[in-house]
C-alpha cells in the first residue's frame, strides 16, 4: 500500500508513512472485506457510509502538518481508521460522529488496539466541539455545501483545517489556514466523500 499507492503520489512525510504502515486497516472493516482492506479504493463500513481510500487518508493527514503536540478535531469518525492514524501523530484526537452504531464500533476497535488518546462523542460535528476549542488542526471526512462557520471559529491561530467541499462539479479538497487573524482557503484536488449532514451541512433526508 505504502510503496504502490502513497509514495508515487507524493506522500512523503515520514511520520505519516510510518503511521499508514503500522495501523492495521483491515481491523476497521468487516471480516468479509479484510482481503480488500489495503486496496486503492474506498470501502463500505455500514450505515451507508464509507472509509476513504488509503491515499486520501494519507493526503489529508499530511496536509495537517502535525508535530505530535497538538489536539486535533475530526468530524466524521466512521470506522475510526482516520482517527487512529491521527492518534499516532498528535497528542489527542477529539472525534465527532453523528451515527451512534458507527461510533460504538469504532470505540471497540480503539480499545482492541489499545489506543487511548481519542475522545469521541455522538453529535452534529458541523457545530464542532466548543468545550475543547481552539484546535490547531481540524479534519472533516464528509462533504458539505460550504465550510461550516463554527469550525472556522474553533480553529486556532495559527491553525489548519482540511475538508472536502461540494460544488456544482463535484467535491474539492480544501486547506483552510488561519494565521495572524487572516483566513486563507486553498483548493487541493478533486475528491469524493459521503455527505456531511447537519446544521451547517446538508439537511438530513
Ligand atoms: N474518517 C472516516 C470516514 C467515514 S465517512 C473513516 O476513516 O472511516 C464520513 C462519516 O461522517 C460518516 O460516518 C458519517 O456518518 C459522518 N458524518 C456525516 N455528517 C456528520 C456530522 N454532521 N457530524 C458528525 N459526523 C458526520
């Protein structure tokens, strides 16, 4: 996975590559999908949701430029794979998932892997997690129609947020940086994520 999918596409942060090598991705998907867990594609994780392909997880993580010291806010825990990668690269992960059964399963996997620096809750992540703000790094793993304002407000200064945003043509991965009070938004590349559903995302169907 690292040699064929990540290195050739520009994932070069040694810490990110190491985390991708050691976190057992197959333990985050159902037994029936174990054989496909390291393939170059997203996989279903139940409740109509998906785990991103390895390259997208690595790219988003690399864009956060983590030092190991920070607390990271993640919106969209899903199966918890991205959370586990982050947990290996920062001090503490605060992750929010709107679907209770998914978070329950992710928590079991964290326990099984003895990962203890992930705090989690079931809630609408488009509201962020104000009690623990500000966050020097924020990652959103579902795409809404705009950048949720509470997340911009809860981003530390300096801080970096990585998230997909939907537009007419599809979705674009964006890097939002806050520095000296100024917020800059840089598009990175086209991506495909499930919907971010919430007050500052899409309305629930
Ligand atoms: N990072 C995850 C990706 C899961 S897919 C992984 O590694 O598996 C995105 C997740 O975002 C889904 O589980 C979906 O339920 C969740 N989600 C969508 N809208 C949300 C919201 N407003 N708040 C929290 N989670 C949300």
